[in-house]
């Protein structure tokens, strides 16, 4: 794999683009709801607000309905992640010091020491015993 740029989709800009394309064609949210066979229009509103993206199948169908290729619906972000070789560049911070994520800013997460245990067949060990050492 050569050094390159990993594309990332801008959810909000893509949602704005879906809304713009829909309005340019004179379609309502209810029209899209009917076209996709959704019981409620909630998914379409989520797409337009940038809360989620259509599935690949729905994106393909949306492209057909709006008469544009799928890549003209999706909007890439300006920020790109650079990929080096076959793995991403090293992280700047350890995952154990993500204050606010698990510890709500009180203290860094402390890693638990690894204690190897012999493997046993699942049916031979009572279920509570499986999780006793965790």
C-alpha cells in the first residue's frame, strides 16, 4: 500500500448536500420517504442533519432518484488522515489517559495487568466462573 490520503466523509456537509439536491428537484421529505418505503421520515431527516448516512443501497437509490452519481452526494472533509504503509501513524496519546471519556475527568484510566489463564471448554466451566477474574 503506498502512502496516501484516507478520505473521510463530512456528515453535516453531506446532509446539506442531500437537502439541496432534493430541493433542486422539487422533492419533499415525504416524497423520499415514499420512494424508500420508510414508515416514517426520521431516517431522511437524520441524513439531512448529518446525524447519519444512508446505507450503500439507499445511497445508490438516492443517486438514481436525484439523477447524480453517489460520489456527488457525499462530501469529503477538508481534514484528511494520512496513512503510512499498512498502518496508521502512531497515536499522540495513550488510550489509558483519555480523561473525561471513562473517568469523567477525575483521574486517568489505569490498565489492568494481564494474567494468563488456562483455556477450558465453554461447557465445562460454570458461567459465573468465566467472569470471576475480570
